[in-house]
């Protein structure tokens, strides 16, 4: 592996770690993200939306897995259009997709070490970084267990560990709480708040209450379009007693979607 120069090791963070203007992303012929404007800085941002809203496609575009069809996307000060240094950007990203692959016979430690190597972390820094990431997700006692022996919730936590092992400046977590029990979800909320102190964290989820409890910012999209971006309190304020939902946050979520859908059919 070639040596990495000091100038390449740290992307320059602007006030916005993520900037999108008129972003369009296609999945086949389907326009999954349609003219999205978004600016995200340090903090924890919750991404909400119904099934098919474009959340996963947006996360894949931000992770540089898929190329935008149109518009402007900039990550960590680098344009994502062939002119920017994607290799440099990817060193500053942490990404947990909805489904991730792994070698079943790898231990948790070997899995996270392997991802740290793929992210081109300096070799001497990897062992401590791996142990720290494993500890943060509560898998210390399972560090030397094989991946194939883990429960669904433990696998998800191993996935989170690999996403944060390189202390990324942008963390993208797609449905990270799937399989976590209520106690583990509470621990995960604490981890999110810690990560959000220094990083730009975007969490895609269907659990509105997790967003309200852990996020500084809420983004709601529907059919690839931005419906709402604001504070959790602002989301709650959008709802009323007649809106669907078992909590003020859920009622705010459903009220925003209802109004957006009504505007679309006009």
C-alpha cells in the first residue's frame, strides 16, 4: 500500500460537512432523490420518511456508493462529481448500510480491523482504534467471537463499530437500531450524542422517537423531496390532536406527510 501524505490525511471541513443543491439520484429509471437541497454540519441529524421515500438512496449517494444524476453534491469540502478527491473523502466517512457483508469466520475484532485497513488507517493506530470502537458499541466481551455466532442485534453493533473505527467526520447510519433491544437503543442514543459533538452524523430510521430523543436536527423526505428540516421541537409543533400517531412527535410526522401529499395532488 502506498504511503499517504500529510496533505491527504484530513479533508478540510467547511461549516457544512455535507452540501447538496438540486440533488437528483436515480435507481434504474426511477428518480429516487428529486431536486434535494440539504446542508448538514456538526451534530446528529435524523432522516425520516415512509418506505420508498428515498432515504437509503440518499444515504448511498452521500456515501459515494452511487453517483448523482444531476445537481451538486459536496462532502468535506470536496465536490462529488469527478473533480474532487473521492479517495480523500472516503477516509473521512463512516457508513453503515442497511445490509452489510462480512466473512462469517472473522471475529468481531478481525472484521473491524479489516474495515479499518480498507479505510487506509495508519497501521500502528489500528489496534487501539478497533478496541475503542468495539468498546463503544458494547461488544467488548464478544470481541473475539466469530461473526457467524452473533445475534442480529450484535451484528448491527459490529456494523456500527466498523463505521466509527476511523473517527470519521461524517457518519452515515442507515437503520442502525434494527435488532437492538430497548436497553441497547438507549445506549445507542448516548453514543449518537457523543459522536455528534465533533462529527456530522446522519441517521436514517423509521423510529420517530429515537430521532426526537437523540438528534439535534430532523429531516423528513417523501418521494425524494424535502418535506421538513428543523428541530425535533419544531416537528412536534406541526402535529395536532387529530393527527395519526401515539406521541406528539409521531403526530407531527404524520401531519407533515399528510400536508405534503395534499400539496402534490393539487
